[in-house]
C-alpha cells in the first residue's frame, strides 16, 4: 500500500526545474485548498497536469464548460519565479493517501524541487484567536532555517501529524525530497480563509512574493459558502482518520 | 471482509450526503456544520453560518431543544451559470438534561455563531481528608 504511486501526468516542459511544489490538498479547515486556489486565481495559473486519485469512482470537474481532472497541477509565475501548485476539488480518500503522497514526491524528485505542504492544524479555540500561529516542520534543516528567518512562524516541536502530510514526509525520505510543512491554527470542520491568509503571508515572506492578502479576507464569507460542499465531504473523510491525534501529545519518554 | 464493511459504510455515507444535499436544494434551507462541546460549567454549541444576516439570527430554547434560524444570502456558481440560492440556515439540536437557558449567551464572529449554555447542576467539591 505505502509503495504504490497514483498515476499522474504533467507537462514537464512547462514546469520549471526547482520550482517549489505547493501541496494544498483538502484537509483541516480546507486551509491548503483555499491557499492553493487563491494563489492560482490571483496569479492566473495554467493547468499543467493532474494526479488520478485511486479509489474514487470516475469523476470529472466541469468549470466554465471546460472538462477538468479533479486533482490538478498548476504552474504559476510570480515575480520571475515559478511555482507548481497541487489543488483538488475532491478530498483524497484515506486509502489513496499513500499513493497520492508518492506521486507528489515523485513529481518533486523529477523536477528537483522541494515540496511546501500547507494546511491547517485543528485548534478548538480558533474563534478566540485573532492571528493564528503558523508552525513549520521540515526534513531539511536549511528549509527550517529559511522559514524561521521570516520571523513569522514557529517551529513545530511536539505532536502528531496524520493524513496526506504525514504520508508526504515519509515518502519524501525514500526519494530524498526536501519537504517543508507549514501548518496554521485553524477551525477543523469549517473552511478557514483567515487561517489561509496567514499561510499566504508566510509564503510571501519565504518566497519573496507580494501576493495581496486583503482580497482573500474580503472574499472570506463567499469562499466559505463556495467551499461548503467540499468541507462536508472532507470532514466525512477526516472522521475516518485519527485526526484527534493532532490534538494530543506524544508520550515523549524516548527520542 | 474489512474492505466490504468499509464499502458498505461508504455507501451509507454517500446516500446520507446525497439525501442531505437534495433536501437543502429543494427546501433552500441549509443545515449548518456544528459542534457541541461539553465543559464542566457550560455547553458550547458552535456552527458555521457564513452569509447569515447577523441582526436576524434567531436562537430559541424549548425544553431541551435549541433551535437556530438564520436568514442568509447564499449563492454559488452552478450548472448553467445561474446561482443556486438558499434563504436560511436552520438547525435543531437536543441538549443534555442539565442545560439551563438562564444566562445563555451568543456571539457571531467571522461567519461562526457560538452559543454558550450554562449547566444547571453545579459540581460539589469534596475535600480529601
């Protein structure tokens, strides 16, 4: 199971070697999804490929009469650099998480790029938090150093990760791919554009971009409405995962 | 065997999601996502109702049932470009027996409605001798 790779297609010629792969698949608070969608729509991304999600019946997305794969790769140009964004209109079933993670790291390995995996970390008191904290974790100390140098994030020190992000970290070790996780305090079961705005701000600082965040916050209510159906399906998916682990502390006796 | 059970469960969930969506589309009334937390001194009911008209949110308690009605302007892109609309959120939740309406309070922030309902049975502290 953990060794299988989901089928994927991407136009290698249209993807820049070394361009960071921003993974924003639907999980807690749809933070990754909102972040990826916002960056792609703000900067006018081109669809350059897709990953087929195994264990799903046949599904296509229709948008403005165009037939699209639900889980797509976008190439985005921003201030003389390129990014590759991974976005999905449907949640990844737990059974497909390993193979999707393997595809992500294989793509990153092919173009010799780091993966920046963005998402939410459940925070029960999110409603009382005006400015959610962003935590970073990496398998590469240089990436952590660069992230901490932004003065905008904290190191993720103790806890558990579950789902696609955990699978990406494990898969990356096998392919020698550098991964940076950026996780922001978020509502668990409600779309959280406010949390996504913090991630965009962090990415701006990390990658030297200046994507405005104000329009994202202005559209927050409309985005929450548009993402409602996806949130419901994602929550149903998350209920099959040990998501509560992300609120727990590891025993921590042995390193 | 496990795979068959998983598939049967997924089929049930899919049926439930389809039924819920059909109901929402035909009634134009949305059932909000909600969470109920239990704390020693109160219950916290939280729900996501983006686009609700803050001044027209109605929260009523009757017996153990709490009802929420919130008119909203909900519209998203849909098939022929026409937008599907819902006119309200509606939710009824049965609370545990010790929920007390007296002192209940609510706030609406960033599309999330939070209602705090005190518990009537106080805890007694027993000293250790």
